[in-house]
């Protein structure tokens, strides 16, 4: 069976969407583990609840961070790495070691509203301030530039004049939960 490793830094609702898709047999993969750079986050609780191994790698020293990450990935041997709200840049060596095997979900329609500093509510604030009528989410391959890897798929949602960053975030997140498992499934179907 194909193996996934998920990276998350927050509540892990996208991680949960993957777990649910596996449980409901919509996605035939093994989640080998969760890697996070922050302790005490929701994603860790979700992993524990679902008996998924967790490794918290929160070293501030970049070399140490990179080494621990590489060691863990060597053990878990993922076929695909999924960044599900992981808010730290993946070291270039790791990106190079996993060509076209790392995907990220971003809460906007890239190439707009992406790049360094565009994460979480800041993205939705920027979308609202620019007067966009449509937003959505994007799943893309990860390369060495923030949010610039090849786009795999996008899902659109409307932006209403009454939206706050929070209400838009909620609508986009719902779309993310549908898009991410579906793209993972397609990627594995293509390589099978
Ligand atoms: C998601 O909206 C994801 O798109 C975003 O973080 C959130 C994580 O939510 N990622 C980025 O902004 C990356 N630039 P979750 O922890 O509930 O899955």
C-alpha cells in the first residue's frame, strides 16, 4: 500500500479530512505518520486519537531540523508527503530528495495571494481587501519557492460582500477538505 506522511502546524482539520477519507475507504493509503514543528497543536491530538505515529521536530537550528526531518522520512519512506497547514519552509535538500512527491494545500487561488507571509487569515484578509469575487484553494507541488510549484488542482468558492476573513476562511476550508483527499487519490491512481 502507498504511504503518506502528513506535515501540519495547526488544528489539523485537513489532516482529519485525509484520516476520514482513509477510514471511509475512499482513499486506499497508509498514513505512516505526522510530522509537526509545534507541540500542543490539534493535529497531534488527531494523530494520537487515530493511532498515527507523531514526530515533533521543533529545532530552531536549521541543520538539526533538516537532519531530524531527513532521518524520520528515511524511516517512514513515504510515497507522498502532504503539507496540510505546515507553516515552515521545507529545506531545499528535502525538496530535492522528493521530486514531485511533496504537495501543499494553500487557501487561495494561486498564483494570486501566495508567497512568504501569506498564510491563514492573512490570505483571506488580502482577498477581501482586493475586492475579489471568487476565492478557493489550490493543491500544488512544492518546489524551493513559496507557493510556486506546479498547480495540480483548484476548487473555487464565492466571496460575498458581507464576508469577514473568518467567514471566508470557513468556506475555503470546507473546499480544502474535499479537494485534498481527492487530489491525493488522483495522484496515486496515476502512479499505480
Ligand atoms: C489551511 O487553511 C491551509 O490551507 C493553510 O493553513 C490552514 C490549516 O488548517 N495553509 C497555508 O496557509 C499555507 N500557506 P488546518 O490545520 O485546519 O488543516
